[in-house]
C-alpha cells in the first residue's frame, strides 16, 4: 500500500515538474520562430526544435536533481 502511494506521489511530482519545465522552452521557440520569420522570411525548424529539446532536457535535469535535496531536507 505504501509503495503504491509513493509511486502515485512521484507521478504527480513528475507531471508538475514537466509542466513547469516546458513553459520556458516553448515560449523561447515561439519567439525565436516569429523573430526568424520577421527578420529572415525563412525559419530554421530543425535548429529551433533542437534548441527546444536541449533547453527542456537541461531544465528537467536541474529540477530532477533538486528534488532529492528537498526530500532530505524535510526529513
């Protein structure tokens, strides 16, 4: 029973972490795409998508690395 509760809690933490982490890279890609379209009339989709995924992975890594510290701090 405790294991199930712990797993559900981790899923909720993961969902919240992902939803918070995706906001900045998504806004960055939209702004970058609009800027490229206005300035160059040509959009480099692969560069924009790769920048999005790299930023998302870095932010997720930082948020993931921060969670165990908070759990140990609460104990």
